[in-house]
C-alpha cells in the first residue's frame, strides 16, 4: 500500500514538473486561485493516507457473565394512614336577647334585615293593700 502511494506521489510530482510554465496573462490570478484550490483538495484526499493518525484504543476485557438469582421478594401490604378530620365546635350562637334591670333588647328579623327591639319590663305590681278589718259580729 505504501509503495502504491509513493508511486502515485512520484507520478503527481513528475506531472507537476513537466507542466509548462505559467505565462503572465490576464487570467493569472484566476489560475493561481484554481491551483491553490486543487492543492487544498489534493491535501484533503491524500493527506490522511500519508500520515495516518495513531489509534488510541483502550483494552477491552470480556469475561463470562455471572448469573445471580434475585433475592426473594417480600410483599408488604400497608394501609394508607387514616386521615382524621376534627372539626372545631361551632361558635356559640350570638345572643339574641340582652337583659337589663329595667328591660331587654331582642334581635328580630323581617326577612331582609335584622334590628334590635327594646322591650321594657312590666311595672312591679302595686303593694298589697291589707283587707279592711272585718266588722264585729253582732
């Protein structure tokens, strides 16, 4: 393979030297650009063959597979934790009657709004009048 590559390289060099010399003309810049481009393509195609890159391979160790039986599985049944919801006791009802020594207020509603009504205490009963003395028996 190397001999073939060397032979191709020698042939390419001989063709390059055997080519007629470039003459100064109107297309000199174009010819130079085409020559450089072809040289770049040649290097891309032939360069890796002339200078192969070293392969850095890591050693691979192959061993016989080891089969291990899986450990016995334990089935554990768990119940989800019980959720206990404790509702606080309802607040005591708001008083609808407020007592005073001489009367009371009562909270009433007419279906639309609430309002307080003053209810006075009934007057105390009149003091007890002693009955008139009984007439003496005659």
